């Protein structure tokens, strides 16, 4: 018998994060393209971001047939938040008159690259990147490299740049609670042994 879960945040009912999820407005529109393998992941941070931002949409799939319509948002300039040699720093778009449609693939690095490969329209978008040196608060998983962030952390960093001085830190409250809950469930000893930084 499966446990009851919240239909909104998809967490077990006893661990619902909805009271912590803000409702934040943003000039930037955020389009999250989530690989199906992430949907039932215990740490589904893309869903937290989509629920916490009024101007965000989460679409799940591998091949996005509706991508042309999703990208055709009058009044927005579409950019892909994904590393590349020719990616421009987000700071370059902070003062522009046209707001961004920030497209964010969600999945492991391998799955995110697969999304780009399967969706040539996505791969063709101009790419933007975050500033280097930002450290993840995601204490349960080893980062694949310096500057690797969870999806919600990357979105918060991007919006902090694009919409300064507005703060998007409240988006991280449910994320922090999620991490603390996972640590509590595994026990402090297990966490210290397997995940804590030396």
C-alpha cells in the first residue's frame, strides 16, 4: 500500500512542503524542461521552482513536440541556461528592455545533454551561463564539478542577476527543508559518514 502524498508538491503527506513554497513574481519567464526520470525523484527541485514562481512552467518529456509554441512567447527573448564555450554571462541581459524566457533543462548532466540532442530547436537557442564560484547547498550529492547547482539553485542565481535587487532566496526555503528532512531520515551518523564534507 502506497503512502498518501500531496498532489501539489508530490511529497509524502506528512512531509508536504507547500507551506514553505512562496509565490514570487518575476519579469523573467522560466520554462523548465524536465526529463521523465526526475519526476518521482525525492529531491525534485524543478517542481519546487515551478510552484514557487508565478511566471514559470514545468513540462515533462524527452522530445518536446510543443517546443515551438512554448518558445514563441511574444515580448520575451528565449535563452538556454546551459554551459557552452559561447555562452554569455547572464549579467549581459540584466539591463535589457526585453525580458528573458529562460529555458532550463532539468535532469542529470547526461540526461540534460540528451534533451538538447533530441530537441534541435532547444540546442539552437543562444546559451547563457551563471557566474563561477557559486557553491551548492545540495549537501546530499557530490557535485560533478565546481559550480554545479541543483535546478532550483541555478534558477535562484539566475533571477538574482537578472532582477536585482529583488531577492529570490525564499525559493530555497523548501529546498533547505527537503535536504534537512533527507538528512534526518538517514540519520546524522550516516550523513556524516557518507555525505559531510571533510
